[in-house]
């Protein structure tokens, strides 16, 4: 027995030595390759010790810190290794223009994001269909967010927030402390459910639907960029949640079609997205199949929820760190909307135009705290970079980070200082809205030469930005009417940013103290 133990120990020691030797050799070869065998017509590669891993850890811990440090050393254009993949970064407004307004034949988003999003959103939508079809789908959704629809949504959003304040145990009493992560996730999913999704979906936003949303959200785990098909527990939950959520939407659509067929429909004039999509027809004359409508509704629910939840969280954290700004927002409503008695009427869409400081507060928070720090495209053809001798090969992925320009002192004075008043000067908000392009879903501003791109740019620019601004404005305005916000006594400023998931958010728990304005 003693001899057997010695033999096993000897084998383990031998294997360990082999692994150390292999690791040492691979590191040595990797360094030699970086120092002596780089291609002069390609962007410089960020130095890294280990192949495959490359700069993945540095990038994942704090993307913006990584980008700024690399820019200091290599300039605006450089390549780093991300999980074994050569990823070329082009920072600044020229980089945003080069990547986000790249031609469809040269850069491709579907090949980067499709394997991640398709199991979550479903087949035949977004990145699981030809780009021409995606542009039609974006057109359908864009025209569903009509001016009439947005105007109708304002009172519904206000009602949802007021109802939440009245019924949630989080706001019990005259003061308290809340976890904003959980609170704003609930509020934003309720407001989206009441407006975009329709009454039937809003009625289903119970514990079951919340659990389905949570399980489906697991599909956005970063590991799924590489292993979306792996039989991991979070992927099994993702697939089961998608099947159940699709079934819920199909039941709603079938019930509505039956009501229309029998003449018993009483709600066809409701301005929700399901009714709108049921009436839409592709260019070839084909109505949108019910399965695709269900998948598009899942997409709307999932895609907008992260950003709205995270940004509303950041807004309240910023207001809690500077209570005087909360009082300015409240005073703005009193001065612009209040009656002679000082009471505030229900909000309307036109009221939002009378509250510029509220708009600046949202805009400034989006500038610093955009939830998406990275936009990537697959290179389809060798791409010469104008003004340089670089050519980006088809083996690379391109990466744009509009958040870098938004945090750059060259474009915004004291860029990392949160200051809504900066937007009172138009100098920092110059976007040429006359320079437009139509990718198939209506004319939109190219906008890539603006340092402020919280909703992206190009053919994949978010089409829900008007709804997002409106939704955030009504939520924040309603909360400011009811509460004052303060930091917990043990915190100065705002929490750090958590970059561990695909959508950055405040490090949890993100708490604030609140006090009611009125008994």
C-alpha cells in the first residue's frame, strides 16, 4: 500500500511538472511572438502574458479603465486578446464612425451576438434572421411607438409608479431604506408591462412571470458567448423559461384573434405593441407569424428592461448623493406645473417639455452610466483604417465603446463629474440631425460623430430611445414628487460599477434612504 501511494504521488508530481513546463513554454512563445513576429500593417497588440486568456481579465474587471490605459500607451487603435479572439478597438468619434456606420458587407453584428441572444429572444427575430428582415422588424416596432402611443403611455406609467408606492412594503411608513436594484427592476418591468406589453401581460406580472424573467435573463451570462448550447443549469432554466413565456404570449395572441373573428373584441384600439404587430405585414405580403410576434415581445421585454432598470437606479443614487438636486427637480415641477395652491396635477406628455432639468438629469446619468460599454462587430472583409497604414483582417472582431468619448475630458469638461447643468449649454450637445440615413426602418440621424451615443448608432441603433427617455422621466418625476432621497450614513458619493455581466449596473446592494414629502 505504501508503495502504491508513492507511485501515485510520483505520477502526480510528474504530471504537475509537465503542466508547469507546458505553461512556461507557451508563455515564452507567446512573448516572443508579441515582440518579434507582429504584423506592421495591423494595430498594435496589447501585451499579455498568457495566450487565449490575453487581456480578458483586465478588460472584464473595468472596461473603461482598460480602454483609457491602452489608449495612453497604444493610441486610439489597438488589438487585445479576448478569450482567444483578436479584438481590435477603435476609440473616439472616428472609431465610432468607422465601426457603427460600417457597411453591411464589411461588418456584421449577427455573428457576434446571435448565439447569445437567439436562445433568449427566440428564432427568426433580431440576430437570428437576415439583416433585411431585422430592419423590417425594427420598422414595425418603431412605428408602433407612435407619438399618440407615447402620449397615451404617460398616465399609465404614472399610475403604475403611484400604485407601487402605495402597495409595496418597500415604502411602508414615512421613511426607510430601500434596495434600488430590486425596487427599480420591479417598477420598470411594471411600467413596460402596462404600456408596451398590454393589459393581459401586465396582469400576468406576478411571481410566476418574475421567475420566468429571472431565469430567461440568465441566458445573458457572459459564458454564453462561448457556450450557449452547454447543458449548464442556467441554460436549462433559460430554455424552459423561454418556452413558457412564448406560450403565454401565443395564448394572448390566439385569444385576441378569436375575439376579432367572433366580433367580441372590445380592445382593438388599445395602443399596445401586440395589437400593432398583429396588423403588420412584411414587404413580401406575409403577415408576421404569431411565433415571431411572441419572440419580438420577449425581445422588447428583455432588451429594454436592463437599461431602464440600471439607469433609473443610477439616477436615484446620484440624487441621493446630491439631495439639493432632488429639491431642484421638485421645485421645477412646482414652478412649471403647479397650481396656485402648490398642488401638482397628473403628468401629461406635454408636461415633460416643461421640465428641462429633469431631461438634463437623465441625459447626464446616461452619459456616465450607460449600461452597455461595448459594441462589437465581426469583420467580413479586410478593412483599411483611413489615415493609417492599418488593415483589420477578417480574423478580428471590431469593438467600439461610445462610453469612452462620453467620459473624455476632450469632449466634456470635468467629464467624470456628474453635472446635469452642463447640458444647459448647447456646446456639448451638438449633433447634426440633418445628416440622416435610412437602413430600412425610417430615417435616423447618423449621429456617430457625436461624443454622446448612449443608444448606439448606425443600423443597430436602439429604436426605443424616445420611449426610454419618456419612461425614465415619468418614473423619476413621480418619485421626486413623493420622496426626498439621501445616501446611507456610511456612504459618500455613489457605489462602484459592476461590470461582471453584459449589462453594467451599480454594485449591489445599492441602497438609499427615503423620506416622504407629505404625511
